[in-house]
């Protein structure tokens, strides 16, 4: 019988190699400024990265590709007439099953933008001024047709809850250069003109990866983080003494049981303490020029998508690796004509400003910006003036970070129903994103319950035609 029955074997070997107590604490707290932020598990990228960071603009609710980035003249001509049975027979349809499937024309005009001649919605004229930066993919497909599983699939590569999010995988592999901020930050916003579908925190969770890799949600209004300020009568020095004492106890316990969540807890205590000074500085826009505020068209702390885009640029400047912005209310089962105009107004200037701002600062070349929803909308009408969920073909755009600018890739059929040219699966998007970050998606794995998992599961291929 072991003379140390309560000590994990690996913990005993660790103690034998460098002792107990202070040395263990120093090892676990190797995440201060001198250590260069949170380290990843890869000693080096698998290949030369084109992008250092990702800003993922998630349009929650399913934006209609047919009113944004995929113009279909034939659908316009066929308005009110039955959809060809050859397209829809035997197909999975969310809420239109058993109902008349009539063509529903694009509700707003399209026009061409930029030297590249990208054709997209006339509701997005400001985005049109940076059209030559965009790579529009018009042939994306998803396995899921309802909101929550579709969000899970877009974020984790699986419809099953509990898998790590793409942001968590990124931090797990590459770590973060941020000294006093989390490596993965999430901001949310909403506006007008659609059903407000809830967004669950599991969309940015770390799943079976250690919890230090999960996303941290910063609120756009009020205190960005709950309990950010210390209680009255408590100084920063006194609070840090408490954190150090707790972490010392946790380090001693970790040396006994070798639980990775304990080292995570130690790191999170330290990060929480650092965020008490770093987050207020992040949110303080006093030093932003008036021209920048006018570019984005937002006010400090207004919680808008535009404000979050400005925050995304500031987070990127501070070394945050993965920044995800959710903008809600894109679920247009009815009155899509008015609803989509509200959403376009909310994102048009903001997206243009983000790309312009990044480019002016020399950051767009190594920042991968991705815009898209969990699925698109049907070419058929729902209730006479809306569109149902659609996962057979929809649009996503990318910019910066090693993507070819000013091109389009893939296509749906003449009705915008099926992806018929160069179909792109969500796993392909993930594989391409990781490739641009310097990661071989087949090699970044984590062993869990007896098998190796990865973000792309057993699928995914890099979309090589869109690479610069």
C-alpha cells in the first residue's frame, strides 16, 4: 500500500521533481505579464499563419441570403408561383412542411459595388465602399435547421451540446497574447425587426477542454463584468493579498490531487484581479478620436452592434485572440421586408467601420473577420411576407487574415435553394479558419472518453480557392 494514499501518482512525481508549496505556486502562476499571456498547447503553429486573431460576427437568427448577398432574378420573376417540385420534394423544411411552397421574391434591390463588382443588397451601401475587401461565400450549408442546434453546429462543429467552441479550440491551440484580458471574449447586442432568439453561454463554452479556454462575456451596457469593482473599504493591495492566499492553498491542494481545474481556478483568480484594471481601461473611449466615433456611429456604452465592433478592434489591439460578436433579431418568419431593413441599418456602417479601422491601423492583414448566421432563409414565403429557416445554401463573407479579397466562391441554384457550385460545409469553414491561424485542423486534438476529438470532427477541408 502506498505510504501516501491521498496523493495522485503524477502529483507525487511532480513534487519529487521540484518540491512543494511555493515552487508549485510559482509554476502554476506562470501567467503574468512577463510570461506573455496565456500559453497554448502547440509549441509552434503547424505552418506559417496568415492571421493572428479572429473577429467572428455572428448574426443570430438566420439572416436571409436572398435579401443580403445572393441575388436571384428568377426568384423575382417567379414571385407567387409554386416552387419547382424537383427542388423541394423530400427536403427537410422547418415549419413549411405540408404547406403551399410558393416563390417569394427578394424584398429589396441589389446593386454592384467596388472594382470587383460584388453584387449585394442596396441596403448595404456603406459596406459596399469596402466591397473589394470581401470574399463572399454563397454556398454554405449546415446540418441543422433549428436555431439552437444550428448555433451549436456553427460554434462547435456538432449539434450535441458539450463540445468545445471554436474560440476555445483556438485558445487551446495558440493561447493568447493578451496580458490582462481573457484570450476569448464575447459581446452581444440586439436591435429591431425580428424575433429575439436567446443565445446560451454554452455557445462559447470550453466543453471538455479545461475551463480556462472558455469565452468571457463582456456586457455592452452597465458594468461589463459583474462584481468588477472591489467592495467598499477594500484596496487593490488587500484584495491581491487575498487572491495570493487562496491561490497558495489551491496550489498545495493541486499538488496532492493533480486536478487541472484547480490550476485553471488559480489562473482565473489572477485574471479576474487583473481585469479590475484592464476592463475599465478597455471601456474608456476618452482617447478615441472624434473621427473614429463618427466612423462607427456609436456612443460610449450604448450596447449597440457598432459599439461592440469598436470594442472588437480595441480587444484585438490588446492581444485577444478570438473575439465573437453576436447580433440578434435576424429571425424573420414575418415582415421580412421591414425587418431586414432594420438589421441592415444596424450593421452596414458598423461592418464598414470595423474593416476600415483595422485596415487603417495595419491590422486587417492579420485579422480574419467572418460574418454569417447559423443558416439562411427559404426562397418560399411563410405567412405571405416572411421566410422560414433554410440550411441547404446560404451566404457568409470573410475579410483580411489571408483571404483573397474581392472574390466570390460557390453558388446556389437559380432559386437560392441548394448550394450547387463548390458547396462549403461548416466543417470546411472551421478548417479554413484554423488553417489561416497556422493550425492543421486534423492535428489539433484532445483525448476525451477514449477517443481524440477535434473541432472538425472527422470532416472538413480547407477552402483553398479563397486563400490569398
